[in-house]
C-alpha cells in the first residue's frame, strides 16, 4: 500500500509539473508563433532593424495576416549574397546596382521601391573640417580628406558603404589607396561604427534614421544634410521559387504588396523616434 501511495504521489507531481510547464510556455512563448506554419525569412540590411522599424511594422502585419516575419539583418551585400544562396523568401536592401543584377540573374520575382530616407555626415560639434557650410557632399569629403581629419567607414559591403565609396570615386580621391591613417575601416554594422565615431571624435557617413534612433550621441551631431544626391531608396524583392524552389514566393509577394499598399505605407510613415519621422514614402 505504501509503495502504491508513493507511485500515485509521483504521478501527481509529474502531472502538476507538466501543467505548469504548459502554462509557462503559453504565457511567455505564444504557441501560435512557436508552431506557426506560415512564416517568412527576411534577409535585410541592418538599418531597418537597428532603427526599430521592424519592431514597429512587423507586429502590425502579423496581427492582420498571421504571418511571422523572421529577420536576418546583415549588411546589404551579405543579405543579397544570402538570397543568392536561396536562404531567403524576401529581401529588403538599398543598393540599386546589386538589386538590378539580382533581378537580371532571375533570383527576384518582383522588386518594388517602398520607402526612403537620406544619408548625412555626422561629426563632433566643433566641426574641425568646417563641412557645415559647404554646398555639396563632394566638397565635404574633399575637406575631410585634405585636412586628414578622422573618418570612420563601415567598410562592410553594405548599402551605406557602397554609397560612401561612390562619393569618394566622384571626388577622384581614394583614402584606401593612399593608406591614410585617419581613414578607419571598421568592418562593422552601423551601430558599432557610430559608437567608434563618437569615441574617436571622427566624422562618419550614415543614414539619418540610424542617427536619430542612436542613443550614444554625446558631442556629435549632423553636420551635413539635404544634398539631393544623398537620397537613400529601399527596395523589397520577392525571391523567385523557380530559382530557389523552397522560397515561399506567394506568401512573400503578399507581404511585398502590403508594404506598398496604403496600409503598409501609412504604418511606415507613422513610425517616429523623439517625434521625428524616420522613413518616407513616395506619394
């Protein structure tokens, strides 16, 4: 009898433990997301993640359509490379030439421009290169180059890095070729590179959305802004299952269409940090 009583007790404890475990999972890890059959793998540049945009718009999409968007945020170059390896259902990036080549090679089912921000130059408020008063971004880069003032580059094959490289090319100057010590190649994402710029009192080329949402500004501020050539367009590309058979092209196209719909565009434009709008859409 005693052994039978012990066995019943053990079973009761085990059952109670199992019930408690289920309750913990239910409250802290929603079952509809753990066991969701419908999800998309999104390869992306880092800015929409680091600026908080995805944390704002993806829950809206999930609530309305029940599709979980799982984000892999890397530099644009790496995101495109991952998509070429068929490790994506959908892609959000900002490097037009590479995007068009991806489409030309058949990886993209569709490509849509859906939002933009702009690039800026950030530096210490003392502005030793005196770039705040120049009329265009090329002159700003030339003043930094000629004065040998510290400049931090992402140097990670991201869309921001490619935009910076284009400006250096347009100036006819090449700090890498000249092995300039003031030109520091971080090889990091935007957040880490911004931290380096602040700590080293350096200039940095960044997108405005990242800077607005960046918290460790200290004595740094935007010193150059509003050059029409610094427009930064973002595209959403649906990966074609003809090239990548496992890609969920139809599901991805639904999300792509939502981003350019009035509802999606409204969600993007309503996202702000410190009452400042971070992204804009074409009317």
